[in-house]
C-alpha cells in the first residue's frame, strides 16, 4: 500500500493505492480541507452561516470570485459558490432571472475573454432540492440597455413557506464557452469567443410570479 499527500490551493489530496499481484485492485481519493473558506459540500457551507440574506423581488449584483466561499467536488476541484438565504412567506411560483456578465468584453486579448455558465439550485431548510421548471440558459446579444451576457431563467413552485437557500455555482463540465457574432457595416462579421471560467459578475432577481 502506498499513500501520497499533495496540497494544492488549500486542499490536501490523499490518495491510497492498494495493489494485488502487481495490479492496482483498488484506489480511493479523499479530500482533506485545509482552508476555512473551502467546504466539502453546499450543506456544510450553509451550516457555516455564510449565506447572504436576499429579499424576494430585490435586484442585486454580485460575483463569483477567488474571495468567494468554495465547495469541493468529487474530483477534489474547488469551485466558488454564492449562497443566498431567502425567507418565503407565501406559497406559489417564484421566477428566477440571472444574468452572467462575461469578462473582457472590449479586450483584444482572447485569454481575457471568459464567461461563467452558471448552475443554479434552490434548497429548502432541510437541504432538499426544489425542482425547477422551464429552465432556460442562453447567450443574449447586446441591446441598447445591456451588454452581451448569458441569461438563465426558470421558476420554482414553492408549496411550503419558510427558509430557502439559493445557490449559484459555475458549470465546468465542458470546455465549450459562448460566442458573440459581431456584424460590421460592410457586410462582414467576426466572432468573439468566451471561454468558460469559474469567476465573473452576475445580476440576480428572484420574484413571485403573480400569474
């Protein structure tokens, strides 16, 4: 049996390999957290009391940054999370509008053009996941009032009033990002490509659906 310890970005990786007859018959990996700002799960992060209060109907702007709390996934990779505590006083449908703002919009350096493709979750006070309906994520071209962005919409049917936790995490399941086609007066066009990243700003609104 051999044991390897490796510390990267505040996480200690412990790998244990058991070999039989010259072959690895079993391998397991356990992450040992060595940073107070990194949590093994969203449940642990919520239990720490780090959730930020968010009022229904209030628009906010925030960010996923290197200073954010991070949660470790099954591969010992850390990802930033935003966790909001929401007090819902009436049962009903609640709309989500989340606008992820790309980095490097006017930069000529392609390495600075990045965007967060967000995953979103709503949990009740017992950390049961509330199913989301009509989830839709798409890149939106710039308008007279907004720059190019990635927008997520959908709604939840909340049956029981109480305390809920809304979680935002970057989706890094693919290397594929988003692209923006820019058309110029002479009839030509060119494409800006934004790579996926873990860090970016976003705008958020959760509001009660009245229809």
